[in-house]
């Protein structure tokens, strides 16, 4: 990341420019250059930790998993869902 970009991001955070996003239907105001994970953190730090640990995922309004570092935009809708079970965690020993 360039120094200019970092300075610009810091100025935006300090200037108070924010956008309204929704996390599990709750309105949250976050800096306009925040990430999806930062929006979840503003909503609930415990849930954000679960996202970081891979126990939960952030999805968009359509249910599509969103990268934690996705930038937010005004009116963005995020939902928190349980992370899907991987094949290694499948307890069914039978053939598929």
C-alpha cells in the first residue's frame, strides 16, 4: 500500500466520514473505508472473533460469503452465518 493511500485512509477515519451498513439487520455507522470484518467488529466483537477463527462467515444480502477484507459501502447488508462443515469434519463414515 502506498504512503499516499495510507494517509488518505487515516484522514478519512479522522474526518468522521461514515457510512451506514447493516449487520444482522442492525444499523451500524462505520468509517467509509472500513471492511466487512470491521463492521462486524463494531456490531459485536465476540462474533468478529468467531469470524476470524473460521467459526462464522460474513455473507452479503444474497447469502454469498463475503471476504472479511471487502470494503463496505453505504447501505451494505451483512449477515453472520455458521461456517459450513468441511469434508474432514464429516462424522458420517459411510460412502457418499
